[in-house]
C-alpha cells in the first residue's frame, strides 16, 4: 500500500525500527525439516515385513509404531513402566521431551509383542542391547536400512498423525495428546 501510494506516513511493514523489534531476524528462523515417513497406504505391508525381521531392534521398532512413541522413550522402556492389567505404559517425566509423565494406552498387539519378548521385571530394559544397556539411537534406523527403506523411525509419528487425520474420526487434539505434544 505504501509503495503504490495508497498509504501515507510510516510504512507498517518496514523492518528497521519496526518489525525488527517484533519478529525474529530471518537468519534466526529455522526451516522445518520433516522426517521421512512411511505412507499410510504402505503401513500394513511394511509392518508385516517388519514382523519377519528378527532381533531386539525390530521388536523395539514395532513397539515404537504401535505406541507412536519417540525412539528414546522406547529404547529406555522398562518392565516396571508396563501395567498389563490397565493396558498402559507410563513413561516417566525424566525420559519425556516435555518433562511430564506420559501414559500410553497399549493395544492388544502391543501387549502381545511384550508377551512374546518374555517376562521381565523391575527396572530391566524391555529392549536391551546385547550388553544389557539401552539400544543405541541408530539401532532402529539400521533396521529400516536393512529393510531397504529410506524413511526414519521418527517418521512413524507423522504416519500416525496422518492416519488419525485421514482415516479416523478422532479429534486432532487426541492425536496430539497421544504424541505427547
């Protein structure tokens, strides 16, 4: 409007002495980089193939998909966090990105997966590495690479969000709660 003569006086879109006091500098704004995700339409076949992959990393990736959890939450999961009777997984605040406890409802498939791993107890890791420590952050990615996939484990959270929005009647707010956003 100022450039075309429709407005007189100060330019409300001027950066210096105006917007620079209200907005972050353009060089400080990060571009959003989305994680590569398996499309919803490919999830049934991907998950079926994943179930045929042996190893703790594969089981952890299955649990990540079934719970829409972050990799670190899954890799650090212990048996004491699982309540089979209530069908919940309670992730303590110190392992959550938002530093708040998060309860995850466990589907029958997630509970069956846990049962297939075997009885564990106490603070034992559900998905330990061969040394008994938590799996490395690259273990789940390595499973996907061995399956010749270019997507990343964190992308399953996006796949979950797309599934809720496109194929269910759950409100978006519920998806955000499930994702601990």
